[in-house]
C-alpha cells in the first residue's frame, strides 16, 4: 500500500483510484462496507482501490484539548487498511488551508484535480467542506459536473443496533471488548512502539512491554487476555499474553499505559512495534496489600488468560 499525504503533489500512478472517503476511526463493519464498495468499483474501472482520510483527525484539529477519543492511531489505521487490500491511502494533512475549503472547492481542488479520483464512495451521513456544509447529495452533483462517480453507502446495523465508533467506545469503556469486536469485525487493537517503563516487572518475574495510549480512547482500566503481533524486528510473530491497562495503582499514580506480558517469550522488544488485541476483560485494576499478593494475582491472571486464549 502506498501512502500519499499531499493532494497537490500526486504521482501519475497514484491518481485515478476508486476511493472511500471518511475518517474511518476503528474501521468498523460500516466502514468496511464503504471500502468494499470502493473496491468493487475499482475492479469495474480497472483502477486502484483507495481510501481518503485525514491526519490529524478533524476533531483533534478543531478541539485540540478534547478528551482522547480515537480508537486507532494513524499507524494502526494504515495497517488495518493494508489488510483490507487498500492500494492507495490518501492520508491528507488536515490543516487550516484544507479545513477552509468550501464544499465545491474541496471536490474540485482535492478530489478531482488533486487526486484525480475516478469514483468515490461515502456514507449516507457524510459531510464535507468548510463548516461541514457539503452533503452526500452535494457530492453526487459535483461528481456529475467534474467527471467522477459517487456511490452513497447505507448505514449498517447489527442486531438492530447501528454500528458506530461511538457505540464501540461505549463497549470498550464498559470493559466489553467482545461486543466492540462484533461491531468492528475484528478485535480492538492498540498499536505502537515499545517504550521503556520502570522495569518493575522483571523483578516480579513478569517482564513486560510498555506502550503509550496517549491520544486514544482509553478502554476500561484493568487486566485483559490479549493476542500480540510483534510487527518489527527479529521476534516478528504472533503471541498470546496478558495485559494491564491503566495507571498501575500499586506503585502510585502513573501516566496511563498498556503493559503486556508475552507468554513463553524471551527477547528484547524495546523500540519494536507491537499490535495488542484485547480479547477478554479479566478484572479491574487493584492496589494490593503486598508485592507477594500482587504476584499471586498475576499468576492467577496469567492462568486464566492462557485458558481463554487456548
């Protein structure tokens, strides 16, 4: 998958795609429907399948002090889109210039002349342009005028419940990763670089990897059974493990992070990139009376996680 970040400088081989447009936070089943429709039109038109999205998320741009809400960082989104067969990711820089474009200007300058899209697919509730003034119907009209096709995908529901990033956040906040996975169509994952922690886990017999969750919607703090993909380095592969999400109250108040123990693993993962999937919530965070009590509980958590993941 090729990633293009500036609509004003696009190579000829990256133009002409059939592209789904949206923020696609989480890339849930509804998003996947939109992307699959773009792929069908790409096959018909014999062109690449693309996705047009924005970094930073427009909500972050307009309200930088808002509480973290994202389900995915840019790295996780790109990895998931590549798995879905997207060939061109137009990860456009969302800045004052882009946000100031009126709907017609966005359609003309970005979609038509900039990216040269042959077809676009959007959700029924899609809005675009300055002040979110443009509607899906407006884009259809611009497409007829400017020479690109427009398909409007219906909203998706499962079990009578509309699939949305908001509902997925609610499930994660409640410690229901399996419900979130049903709407996502995949397990919720946190991806990023392994950073150095306090290294207390080594002393406890549980060496762990530490990952930041800054900027992400925090799932319910506590302990999870997890599946881990090591994405880079000599230890690339798939592992099972147990992870602690939160502030580690046993050792004072700390910055929230994700701390993961990989079962049956030996090696150094500092600086490598991991993808950690939340499989099942085991228990909330807890401050124990002693380190021995903590280790006893960690042993129990590991045993239960192994049983679940088996």
